[in-house]
C-alpha cells in the first residue's frame, strides 16, 4: 500500500500557510505544523481542521530552536518541508534589520541543519517577487537580474543564495540524497478560502493594499491613502499581479510533486514565479471592489511610498510548463472571497 506522505509546514498557522494546509489535507497528505504564533493564532489551525475534518500535528515552536525541530523530525516520518516561517513587514525590517536577519536567515539555516540531520532534503521555500527589485521590464521572468531594496527583501535573496549553494555542493559531491529545492516567488497574494473561515489577519494597521481596503469598507479604518498617482501606468497608480491565495496554495502542491520528477532527479534548486501574469492598478482594485461588493471605499491620493515600484507582474509561463500549474481564479473571486472573510470575521481570529 502506498504510504501517505507527511509534510512539515513551518509557519503553517499564517495566512498562506493555513491555506496551503487545507490543500495538503484535502489532497491526502499528513500535515505537521511548526509555528511560534508570533504573527498568527492557534485558532487558524483549528479552523483548517474544521474545514477539512482532519487533524494537524501542531507544535508551538520557534524554528531557531534546533533541539525542538530535531524532536519534531524524530516524532514524524517527514518526506518534505514547506517553509513559510518568516517575518514579512518591509518597513519594520528597515527599522529592525537584525531581527529580520536573525529570524529569517538564521531560522532557515537552523531548519536546514535539522533537515540535513534527519535526511529530509526536499524543500519548498516561500520567496517573493521582491527579489527582482525594480525590474527593467515586465512581465518578469525567473532569469531576470535579482536585487533587494530593503532588509526584508535581502533576507529572501540571501536565503535563495544559501539554498542554491547547498544544492550546488551536493551536485559537486555527487551526494546520493541531494537537496531538491523549489523557490516559489510569490507576487501579491490576496483573497481567502471560500468557506470564509480562514484569511489574512494583520496584527496592526495593515501595510498591504487589500487588507487596508477591506478595513476601510468595513468601517474599521476611515480612509485609504493611494500612494502616488504619477507613476507611468494607465491611471498613474501602482500596478501589481494579485493572485488568489488558494491558487498560490495549490502551487505548493505542484511544486512538491515536481520535486519527485525527472528534472529534479540529480538534485536542483529552481525558482518559479507564482503570479497570474495580469497587472491591476490600485485604482483598478478600488473600482473593482466597489463594483463587485457594492460598498464605497473612501480614499485620497497621497505621496508615493518610499521603496515602491511602478509596475510588477509575472511571466508565469515557466511555472505553467514545469509545474503544470496555472492561477485560475479571477480578480472578482479574490475580492468576493476576501470580503467574505472580512465580513464574517471583523476582528480576524478574535471574532
Ligand atoms: P504570515 O506572517 O501570516 O505567516 C508566517 C508565519 O510564520 C506566522 O504564522 C508566524 O507566526 C510564523 N513565524 C515567523 N517566524 C517564525 C519563527 N522564527 N519560528 C516559527 N514560526 C515563525 O505571513 P504569510 O503572508 O503567510 O507569508 C508566508 C511566507 O511567504 C513568508 O515567508 C513571507 O515572507 C512570504 N511571502 C509573503 C507574501 C505576502 O504578500 N503575504 C509575499 C511574498 C512572500
Ligand atoms: C509589499 C512589499 C513587498 C512584499 C509584499 C508582500 C513594500 C515596498 N513592498 O509589496 O516587499 O513582498 O508587500 O508582503 O512594502 N498601496 C496603496 N495604499 C496602501 C497600501 C498599498 O496605495 O495603503 C499601493 C502600493 O503603493 C502598491 C500597491 O498598493 O502600488 C500594492 O501594495 P502592497 O499590497 O503593499 O504590496 P507591494 O508593495 O507590491
């Protein structure tokens, strides 16, 4: 009988992690989650179990705790790891760089050591489109030059470099069990599971556009500031590639499957863009929200936000071809699903 695969998900109580846990459980995987709950609540795990009618083995643990991780690897026969755990606020990373390097870079090194010690060398890593810096052209392909404009982005670049080095070393040494690594470069995930039971639950005032729009529409915040209307775009506001978080979550299952394919047979570390290939401006988002939900979004035009770029959207062709994955949900789906979560959980998981 075929053994059920067991996946360790770091950061599995977070926004993208919880959605990925749903997809994994529904596809028949066993799921083990390690999360220190710094930016999430245990309630998210409970809701994933409610949606799927299955159980998660949950450990409240910091990935910097090597002994703790060793215990988890000893307690479960882990086949592969999906690594979401990390800090992600760009502004905060500029003020507290040490914390970001310690948590994201050192945390990943500790995880890699624990994986190596346990002989688990299949990894799917949460990278970001931020590694392309300010791209010279769009759509962005995986072979475009990489750069970072802030410490958060630099942690993603550093981790990508570390993972490439680990993989190269195994290939040079002809290691029998070489690292097989997928670097998933996410564009802008928004939306929620269709149940409305799980979603993005920012701790403070949101930094990102969609949670801010939701909180203005629900009356928690009074006005959206649109950061700049003088970009070289069709209406002057910034253009991004918004992707439904469930499509993104499904991309992780396709990446796991790819790690077992021939093109990973000798070990490799490959990047994949997870985006839709469509760009929408801030005003497109606000207008679509108002049309689809029928609620006004009070906004004003404000100065540009430092560090922002004009346009960013993916060329998803390589992920489509190599992973057999494609984003399927429309912008209206993303907005309707995001709103369902916001409306039924006005205080997030504390509702
Ligand atoms: P999130 O904050 O909701 O989830 C991250 C989870 O990791 C949280 O539950 C947090 O408690 C946990 N965590 C953080 N540090 C930890 C540590 N040291 N030990 C154990 N757990 C720890 O964020 P998310 O939006 O779900 O993002 C997941 C990953 O994807 C992150 O690495 C993020 O940088 C990356 N990413 C996110 C986006 C986005 O727009 N959300 C875009 C690109 C990349
Ligand atoms: C931001 C981060 C990026 C990170 C990503 C996901 C910055 C500079 N970049 O990307 O590194 O990977 O989040 O976490 O922080 N906007 C407004 N008003 C708002 C909020 C946003 O007009 O209140 C605009 C922005 O200027 C941008 C667009 O909306 O044009 C999307 O912004 P956001 O959701 O923050 O994502 P990114 O800036 O793409």
